[in-house]
C-alpha cells in the first residue's frame, strides 16, 4: 500500500499536539540516566508513550521508533521516528530551546516532518512535495553565499565512550569555522538547528551525527524549504548517513570545501600523533 506523506500530515499534527500539551503542562520530574551526561526525564517517557499509543491506533500499518524505548513495531517500508523532547538538557534547565520532533521515514529517506517548539510558540511542518511552513506560513532558506557573513550552528560535542577521540574532528571543525564564519552557534537541539536553517534564521548547520529521531523531521523541513542536506562525504543525506549537514544551495559549496580541508588536516594530525 502506498501512502502519500502529505496525506499523513493531519494525523502527525494531532500526535505532536498531544506531545506539546504534555511538555507545556508537566514538570520534568524524575531524571533517568542513559549514560555519561545523557538523561531522560519523566516528560520524555510520557510524551513517547502518548504519541506511540496514538499513532499505533491511527496508523497501525506504519512502524514506530522512539528515542527512549526504541522500535515497538515495524512497517512494510514506512516508520515514524520520534524524539519526544529534543533538547532534554535544555528542558531540564528551563532553557526554552527544546521541543518535539516527529518524522516519517520511507525506506531510509525522510518524507514528512513536524517540529513543535512549545516554549517559543512555533510549529514547523513539511511533507514531500508540499513545501515547508512555520505556523502555517511558507518559509525558505537564506540566500547567504559567503562563509564570512554566515551564522553556522554546530551539533553538541560527544559524551560517553571514546568521547575525546570522537570530539577531535568536532573541535577541529569548530576552530576552522571560528576563523571563517561570522558566528558559530550551539543550540543543543538538532531539531532547532535544522528548522532554523529552513526558516533562514541561521545559514547552515553541521552535526557529525545522525539519529533518525533527531534528524528525520528536520531534514524534511529543511529540504522542503530549499536547503541542501548531505552526509559528510557530500552524498545526499539519508537515515543511514554518518553526519547531517544542511545549508542553502549558495553556501553549500564553500561549506563542503571547509569541511574537506578540516578532515584532511585532522587525519594528518592524527597520523603525526601515531608516529
């Protein structure tokens, strides 16, 4: 059975509205440690349970993947991907840069996305072929073409096992960006990074990671707003990509060149350390 992504937008919006109400009305509650400096709150679990239950009832033929409790069912080729509270650390500290991110993935390619930022009172929506909207108004990426005038967001640094090694390319990239772009920003939410590229609030984002619950919604929104979204090697982004890089088409070539130069110098530095 073939289902057009845009036909599922009303159901997805209902699911996200359920999540928004929980985030807005409940305190974080008890915190569950998930690893080194990684955590989930009672609200994370409450949102995931409520959205999972709703979507299981409304779309039983579609698989569901949640950040906190994993895959509960599989579909033929479609899967919902939910981050119940993207930016949990921000949420826990009362920082309003957090929200719910719900994407639809079709054979590893995201085709629908909704990101709701409850404390900023804005909702981003998109579906393949339907454009991208913020609070129902069309949005598009910035027309920035020069790194020197660009604001670029970067993803969080790694924590946990091998964090020091995994952060070497992140720190090297930060250093190169700091020398070239107008400003660097770290918002602590992959959903916000991608949504704000789509909205033209920032000009690019670079995340050296890619979890479907983090990126599925935002990648769709960014693409439908005119962004290019690629993997670290320049190939088109999918849910199996190793990194998530998004920018307007005019800026992407310069960004790819900077990343390639940084990767090359980082490899050379690592080889020097080993000899």
